[in-house]
C-alpha cells in the first residue's frame, strides 16, 4: 500500500511542483494523466513545471497626490 502511494506521488510530481509554483494546474494535470505513463511525456512535464516561470503580478501602489501646501 505504501509503495502504491509513493508511486502515485512520483507519477503526479510534475503536477505538484506546478501547483506549488503557482502555475495553472489544469493543463499539466490533464497532460500528466494522459501522457504521464510514457517516460518522455512525464519528463517533459517535469521540465515544464520546473523551468517555466510562474506568473508575476504587479500591484500598483496608491496614487501619489501632491498636497498644494507642500513644496
């Protein structure tokens, strides 16, 4: 039973890495389910999850208002 859990964890390792790095998990999960059983497909998804950059969000600060009395 433990062996089956460890193998399942290794099988879904690319999906877990992508989820922890903030990627969209849907695409890599579907590819992992359908093509993960091939060694090349699993390796390609692992590289995709590790090498690709997670999305970067820039949050703008509050607008700067200049007080007329300040110089």
